């Protein structure tokens, strides 16, 4: 009766195979890291572009509002990704601002739109569109402890 023989690869061949597998794994991990880095860089570039657009529109809208209604504490927050623009008067209550869809914004009619929006915000607080009245604003702020009463009707 013959005995079955088990032939084991030599230790050199085992080591060589392990090293090859290890090298493959390292290359795969490096490729995955490189791909993830490329994705991260692309995402960062998109984020930079969005921030630049946010800043552009904030500056453009804020300039129009301060030109039309000087002295008032206008605050403009734009979020291009969500497609919205919030316009607030810092002198008054933050909940009584104006939310504008960016799809409704128009370069050509921007001045007219900001005149209507800024005027509406001022009228909500009972302020004049024609001139800045610091005394009236201080009076409103003192009366309502920094949170002006607003007519949201």
C-alpha cells in the first residue's frame, strides 16, 4: 500500500506569494486613497465656487439695499445650494426678515426688487422709507427689549 504524499510549497514560494498579495493590497489601498483624494478635491472646488457665488450675491444685494436705504443695518445671507436669500434688518427682530428664492432674482430688475423688499421690511416695523430715523429705532428697541414688534400681516 502506498502512502499519499502531501507536497508543500517551499518556504520561498510561500513568502513570495504572501509578498505579492501584500503588494496588491497596498496598491489597491493607494488607488482607493488617490480616488478619494480626487473626489475630496473636486468637492472642495465645488464648495469654493458656491462660496464665491454666495459672497457675490450678498455683496450685490447688500450694496443695493444700503444705497436705497442708508443707515439701516441690512444683513444678507445667501445660500446658492439651497437657492435662497434671507434679507434681515439687524436693528430689528431677526425673525421678521424676508426670504427670497434665488430663481426669482434678476440682475436687470435687482434695484427694483430690493427697493420693494427693503421698503416692505421697514414698513413692517413702522419705519419710514425716505430717511433713517435712529431715535425711532432706539425707541422701538427699548420698548421691546431688542426684539421689535413687527406687523407680519
